[in-house]
C-alpha cells in the first residue's frame, strides 16, 4: 500500500472510529442528561482536570517519540511499557491521597471517593499505551475503530442502566471505567504485542529527550483545556459547571473528532515525508484545506442549530447551556488547524519550539480567565476567542517557516471555506425565526437546509477542498466495493 493509500485509509477508518465513538457517546450522553441532573455532570467536571493531567503524565511524550522514530525496537517499546506502568501506579497513589484535599477545596464531600475510583483509569490506561501506539504507527485505524465502537456501546449500556436504576453520578464513573477496561482487554487480545524483560536506559534517554518537551507542552495544553472546569467548579455552582460541560460535549462532537483524526493520522503520515520538503509542503497544504473546510462548516452549522438541538435532545432544563455552546463554536473551528500546525513542529523535530509556543499562548490567556471569574462564564469564553486568534498566528507562523508556507498563503487556502461557513451558518440561523412548528421540526428543517446549502454552493462554485474530499470518499467506496466483490 502506498503512502497516499495509507493516508486515505487512515483518515477513512480514523473518521469512522472517532465519529462512531463520539456518535455513540453523544447518544448515551443525551440519555444520561435526561436521567441525571446538571449538578451530577458538574461533579464529574470538577475532577476532570486532575484526571486529565495525570493521564498526560502517563503518555510522557513517549507515544509521539515512538511514532516519529522510523525504526523502533522491542527494547524501545518494552522500556516505555514498564515506565508507563510505574508512572500509572504512582499517579493513582497520589490521587488517592489527594482525594480528601480536592474534596475540601470544592467543599463537596462526595468527590473524595469519586476521585479515588476514577483514578483507577490511570492504571488501566498505562498498560495499553504501546498497543495503541503501534496501531497508530502502522496507520491501522480499522482495528482501533472496531475496539472503540465495541467499548463505547458496552460502557454506554452500563452507564444508562445504572442511571436508570438510581445510581446517580456513579453511573458516569462506571461508564468511564468500564469503557477503559473494555478497550484495554480488546487491545491486548487483538493487537498481539507483548513486552520483553528489557529496560534500556539508552532507549529511555533517546525517547525522553524528544518526548520530555512534548510532555511539558501537553501538560500546559491539558491544564489550559481543563482549567475552565476547575475555575467554574470552584467559583460558580456545580450546576453551572454542568451546563458548561454539556455545551462542551456538544462542540467536542465535531471539533474534537476532527482534531483527533488529524493529529493521529497526519502525524505518522507527515513523519514519513519529513525528508522531502516539497512533498511535505504539498501534502500539508492539502490537509489544511480539507480539514478546515469540514471544521468551519460543521461548527457554523452547530452554532446555528444550537437552540433547537439542545431543547430537542436533552430538554428545557439544559437551556442555559445554549449560549455557552454557541460561543464555544468559534474556538472549536480552529482546533484541528492548531493540531496540524503543531504536528509540523514535531515532524521537523522542533519539540523545543512546540514547548515555547505553548508557554507563551497559555500565559496570554491568564488575564481573560481572571476577568471571567469576576464577570462570568460568557466573558471567560470570549477570552478563548482572542486566545484562538493569537494561537493561530503563532502556530502557523513558526510551522510555516519550516516548510516555506506563509500565513497569508494558509489564510488564502481556507478563505473560501470560511466564507461558505458564514453564509450557511447565517442563513440556517435566520431560518429558525420562520419556523413555528416546534423545536424538533425546526431542527430537522435547519439540518436539511444546511446540507442543501453546503452541497449546492460547493458544487456551484467548485470549491476545491469539497471536490477533493468528494473524490477521496468516492475512491475509498469504490475500493471497498471491489474488495467485497
């Protein structure tokens, strides 16, 4: 299989994996949102930052280092495997001890055992990093899709049954942990890699030399992405955090999926082109055009249909989350582009520059977070808008310098998609005021209108990324059809 074929296959199966998983999570989340209260979601949101930071330590940048290294040995994999288990166990013990102070910090006694039980996820995750990494390195997302879908369905059933039978917030905990257990078991069964009794200090130093900078960068980024849960949980009611977390989950459906697909697929693909500058630049430009076409359009539509979607799916009790959802759509548009630009720094071996940029960007957002504490969550989200613009400039400027791709050229590539998104989002949002048959009907009509506008305008004006994506899908479907014949 050629690199182009691997790329198309990787994007195809990674898309199936991410959107199937998020689709299942979305449906399960809707059911749970109707069975549980905003406060119960808020309680889980309070401890999200602690679990997320701990999970970042488990990766330690080793996964990216292994993917970038062209010829990994069994010693490399085994060394990282044993190191991760050690880190996972230590982090579990640390959170177990800190569970009491965390509970006292939020003045929520129930958090003590929620933290301790959820911390088990760190040990589970530490024993399957290598299995997942080897699949990414092989650009084998078909197996990952299978594992993730099965795990999401089974864990979703467990969460719903427990919520229905009155377990409250513990149904969310059970859903999270059972999903990790199912993924771990299936990875061990279907991706048959086993560690050797080897721990190479040479491998550790080599991989950590690159990965350590990514670790610090990831910690900063993780802290930034979850600091809002921490701040809202501390300075606002748990119910408000529940509204915010539900809005965030809606925006994550398109933005986080696209971000995950691009970071997982483009990094190993671009890494294989790293020594061919012209080929790397051409591939990179095409990726930017295509992914931003999808991201801009989807997030604009999501913002436009926010009200009927929230009310139809999870009910009136979640109405306060609508404005948060609409505001979060703008920074959500650019998440995949940030990942692409940052991946280029890693591909070119500039994890040091990656770290410097992360530090600068996160320092700049601190004043907006502080202002938000005094003036409200909406102001805090508006601060994300400013940070998104600054982050795009910094990321694209430095990544572009490595392959002679200017910011102006990047903007020119995504501008047609941006105009399309504004037109579609504006028309769809305005159409809502003309529909009086109920929120369910309004949502259906707006979604149909969105599809007609996107395909109609794209076909009429021959928008390049649309035509490219259509050709990729057609090629993949023909390939799948021929194989089955």
